């Protein structure tokens, strides 16, 4: 059976995510689960930032009892390296952290690395995306633009979370701004506005909220608020 998909609004590798990450590791059934960290989305912010996120992820999951590989996948040129595909292929949990979603999507789409991640997920590995990582795992991804952000433009993302698009850091967005994005979403797409330190986890189309804050679901102009434990 395919593994779980987890979409996190923000807060990867911090104490706020420890309980969720502990549960994900326990669910693998492995005595010492294998975790792969992909900090690719942070590379446009510089090598030092990239290395910091990799180190944070490695330390976080080692504290929780996992064997961890931080993969230096900077961009498309690294996404077909055999050693990276091998590490992803034997992982019990693959964690795609935050940064620039467009760079992350361009790196993963059509790559051997993404094919290996899908194969691992199909045999039961958990796939976790935080912030930009959550956006890319969804069906559609809004383009993040500094200038002229309206009308919003949408790209096909990796499609693992079918029928969804994610707005991470939702509690930091002015909601009228978020609503305008939601109103322009591709037809039939549900928008998940995920607050920081909060996640949505699911398998086979059933999703549950985990965390201290809220998830806001937009379906067209209809808005729904969900809290910890809500399905």
C-alpha cells in the first residue's frame, strides 16, 4: 500500500513538528527508519542556507532515532545522480523542505529522483513536503511573484496530492489576498491554506489535520476552517 502524504504549512525540523515526525517514523515499522532530506528548494538562497537546512533536518531526525541522508540536490543537474536515486529508493520517509517552489518543481519534474520517490512511496514510504515542498506535491501550484501577483498564474505540480493546491504560511497571509488566489484556482481544485506549525496528512484521499493552528479549505468561494484531529 502507498505510504502517507503529509503537507506542512511551515516549521520543519523544529520542536513543533517532533510529535508528528515521531509518529511518522513509528508508522514505518522499522527499528531504525531511513530518512532522506531534500533541501533543494532553499538552494536559490545560497549554499550556506542550503547546508543549514540539510543540517537541521539531519539533526532533527537523528534525535528521533532515524538513519538520515541529506542529499545535496541543488538543481536539475543533480536529480539523476545514481547515488541520490539509490538513497531515495531505500528510504522509509522522504522529506522535501521549503524555499523557492518554482526551483523545486523545475528540479524534480521529469527527473529520475522524482521517479524514485514515487516508487518508494508506492511501496509504503512516507512523502512529506513543507512550505514549498507541500506546494510541489499538490496537483496545482500558484506562481510566487514579487511583482504583479494578479491575476495569479498556476502551474501543474507533481500531482501526488490529487485535486489540491497548497497555500503554506497561511496565518501570515492577509486573508483577502488568499481569497483572491483561491477564487482564481483551476476548476475543481480545493485550496488548502495551512498555518505554520500545522500539517495535513492523508492516504487515498482522506486527510486529517495535525497541529496547534488551523487549516482553511477553499472550494470556490466556500471557506471551511479545520482544527487538530478534524478530517
